[in-house]
């Protein structure tokens, strides 16, 4: 164990280390019980992060996407160029910069704020929410279907090609790698997938073959959860080690 | 005309390499319309018991008996996430029960849009139950969009308010165990539901009931006990049955070296 100097208090970097160490200990104090130090760190964390995100949203989203676009749109309108003001080229085709077309999302945003301003007109917010949820679902559902269902299913089926030279070549797999252990692995994967999918049939009564499949499916799920648990816990421990390293090495100057 | 229109869209989707997704979605929508029509004609659908959802009423009742509050979090995703949408529909059911029993419901939110949606959903639920005077807008509040700041704040609420029931429904990241452990330490009955595969193990070990993936999506229909809504579950099962058949038959075909089948599913290199 080597003792270096404790972080200096009188330099900006040293002061930063002291503040970080103090706040780390404040948060760790929650392990004992709720206390004023934890409350202080919690409120500071929430307040600072909210302020930070407001700033991020303003500079990264509101200003470039709305304020600047509207400004450009109004200046084009002032020059008498109506088509450019609404983000259209000479032929009337839509260009990438929306300019005054951003009035539509602005209105949708204002509608949401009506909930807080006017209860009488709050119903308008439903237009915004319907738009938001509708567009988001429209984007999310096909994407999820492709990445989380179809590509996975295609991959599972494709892997069985490896046991046939012609099919393996067509699939771009190396038939030389087809060993007995791979065969067992592929069979287990297929049984596990079929049984796990069967577990999620809600409208069929869990009887007979389906009941047995459900049971096997839940065993497969629990084994995979167990493996995932162990893996993630190890990753979390490394985060804790990182924090202790900061406290001992950067703050107290103890090099273990 | 409709067929021509669909054919045109299908051709466009194939050109963009999205043919299979489009086909599956069309089949799913057809199944949905079919089962919805059956439900409207009076057919009743049975669904198997889901322990985590059967416990929802019990958990709300427990909070009522103890005179304590319910804490409901919709996770750490925006309203565009499927798990958040599912969570918001469950919130509606929970809020109705809470309103009926006069139990306080707190909803700390991670996202401002989700907070506004939650406020409207809870308000609507209280209105439907004729308990709008009991609705407390400030109980559905925004915290922050910083992951661990949000976690610290929710932990603070859990420790200080000591709710009798905690619902953790939606999409979660590394904070899942921190939230569930704190809820466990205060003796709250906890029902979690997520489709975040990496976080499910943490909920399983620290919560009383856990809704695994699809169970979260099924929750709204299950809790509604309404045939027309449950018909969507039948359509979901139809989709899963298609997947099951595809996996089973597809594996046999490819195992016996069917290059043709491989090219149909787009698996050839």
C-alpha cells in the first residue's frame, strides 16, 4: 500500500475531487438510513440534472430545430420569398429545411401546455398526444417486429443449415464447424425457444402437452435469467470498485 | 381497389427490404379484426391466469387497508417506447381501483411527456369513478431525466412516504435493482413488469410478482376483463403461433438442407 498526498484543497481540480468525494459519501450514507446528507445530495443531483437537461434541450433541440428555423422562415417571408419561407424550392418541392412549416409542431407543443394554462382548452392536448403516440407506435412497432422477432427467428432457422454442406454454403456458414456439441447446442436452442414461446400463449389453457412445454419454457427462461444476473452483478461490482478507487486513490492518495 | 392498394404498398415494402415485416403486420391486423368482430358478436375468450396481474387488486387492497399510498413508476423511457405505452394502460386500471378505494396514488415521472400523459390518464380514471375531487394533480410529478438522479429521488420518496404497494412497470435499466431493493426494504408489496431482458432477473429476485415481457403487453387486456379488448390477446397469440410454426417447420427444412426455403426467408448470403 503506497500513501501519496491527499488531494489538495486549494486547486480547482483538488476542490472538484473533494466535492465529488463528499457527494459520493453522502449518497453512500443511504446504506445506513435516510439522513440530511443523502437528502442534500439527492436534491442537488435532481436539480442540477434537470437544469442540465433543460439547457441541452434548448441548445440541441429547441434552438436549431424551432427557433432558428422560424427565424429563417420569417426573414425569407420579409424578403417576399413565400416558397422559401415554407421550405419549398422554386418547383414547389419540399426541401430539408422546414422553416415556417415548424409552426405545426410548435402548435402541437403549445396544445400540450394548455393543460397547465387553460382547463377549458386542455382537450386540444389530446391532438398532440394522439399524434405523438401514433407516430411513435408506427415507427416502433415495425422496427421491433423486424429486429426483435423476424431477424431473431430467421437466424435461429438459418443456423440449422450448418449440418448440410449445400445449405451451409448457401447460408455463408462453414460446414467444417458442424460438431456434435454444436448439434446439441442448436437442438437445445430450438427446444428452448419453442417452449419459451409456448409459455406466452395466454388464450390457451395450460393443459397436457402445452403445460409440459410451459414448464420446460420457464426452466429455460430462469436459467437464462440466472446467467444474466451473474453477468450483470459482476459488471455492477466493477462500477463499485471504480468508485472506491476514486475515493482511495484520487481523494485519499492511497494506492492499493 | 383495396387489393391493388395493398399490392402497391407490398411492392414498395419489398423494394425497401421490409416485405416480411409488412406481411406479418398485415396478417396480425387481419387476425385482430377477425377476433374483434367475433368479440362484438358475443364470443367470450378465456385467458390463462397470470399471477402477477391477479395480484394487482390484492396489492391495491393492501395499501387501502394499511392507509398508505401506492407508488407507480412507468420506467425510464419516453412515451414512444412500447413498454411505456403498456405501462400507461396498466396505470389507467390501477388508478381506477385506487380512485374507487380512495387510496393515494403517486407517480414519479422520468419524462415530461409521460408525466403529462400520466396526469391525464389518472385524472380520467378518477373522473370515470366519480372521484374527481380526490384527484391530486401534484401526486403525478416530474423528477428528472438523469437516470441515477431519478433513482435517488424515487428511493427518497420510497423511504419517506413508505408506500404499501409499489408498481415498477415499463422499461428499466441499471436502476432496476436499486429501486426494487429499496421497495423491498420498506416492506412494500412489489409488482414489476418489463420487457428489458437484462433487468428481469433483478425484478424476479426482489419483487413479489414479475410480469415477464409479453405478460406486460397482455396486462391491459387481462385487467380490463372486456371481451373486445381481450380479443387483441387472441390476435397476439395468433402471431406467436405463426412464429412457432415458422420456427418448427423452418428448422426441419433447413436441417435437411432446403436451400429454397433459405432463399425464401432471405437467409442465403
